[in-house]
C-alpha cells in the first residue's frame, strides 16, 4: 500500500475513531462494574474516556494492531480489556452480565449518534448517499457534494464512526468466549445456570476455539447485518450484498 497524503489522512481518521470507540467500550465496562460493586477497573483508572490508561493496558491491541490492519486491509481492528474481579462475577453473575453488555451498548449508542448525524447532514445537503456496493469502503463515500475539505473530513469521520461501532458492537456480542456476548448471554439464565455456564467457558481452550469460531461466524454474519443497517440508514436505497 502506497503511503499518500490522502491515505495518511484516512488512517488518522480511522485511528481517532477506533481509539475513541474502543475507549468508550472499555470505560462503559468499567463504569458498569463500578455501579455493580466491582471497583477493580475503577482503581485501575479505567472509568475514564482518557485513552491513555486503556492504551497502557493493551498497547499491542490499541496501537500496533490497528495500524497494521489498516495498512494491510484498509480498515482497523484491535482490542482492549478492562480488569474485573472473578469472585465478584461468581457472587453476582447477573451484574457481571450487564457489565459485559455495557461495552457493546456503548458502541451501538455511538453508531446511532453517527446515523443521526449522517441523516441530518443529508437533509442539510451536506452529505451524499454512497452508491453501489455496500462494502465497508463505500460507507466513507457519504461525502460533501462540493470539495470543501472540512465537510469531506467530517463526512468521512462520521461515516467511519457508524461503521466502526456497528462492527465492534456486533462482533463483541457473539456469544463465544472470550467475547462480551459469552458473559452477556447469562442475563437470560437463572443464577445457578449462569454460574455453571461461566465455570464451563472459563477453560482457556474455549477462548482459543471461541476466537476462531467468532472470526468464522462474523465473516458470514456481518455483511448482511451491515447491508440491513445501510438500508435502514438510507430508506428506499435497496442496497444488496456486494
């Protein structure tokens, strides 16, 4: 991939959105845990929208991996984490489930905010609807009709914000360990069943198998989910898979 000024600007936008979205995700986990009585992440300084404590905890997942994934694939993925007390989880599995769901909930909230911003921009004649395929690179085409660089920058930022948070929220909701959905799903279980389930998935082998399964499932699931999201965002557009 050739490093051009345009690519560097795109990379900066992607990274700022990734950093902000991931920080909101982890801060939401940490805040929900604090509300539920687990102060582990709070004492670790992670109930904050300051990305520095989150980067310090996971420098590879928050810095190196996003940059590499952008250079290799044109979009960003990475990871972060928030510490929690497993004994607190064992005592309060339902609170722990809501703590797990708080991260994806933050991502979907940001996605909705971005969607509202896109709709307002279109009604104001500032943004235009992307055309053609619904491949994720097309979402960044919701750009200004003229060549105003500030509006083009804003359009790309808000479009990437929409895509990135739909991706993060959906991926993390997959009910396989070690993703948030594997704990969040216990909110639907009785306390006894939840404890047995959490004990069962705690085996490190399941985490490795879960990551492999998540990648396989996500590859099949995300395209139709993104297509549906675009058709909701742009009513009557008739986007199909592509």
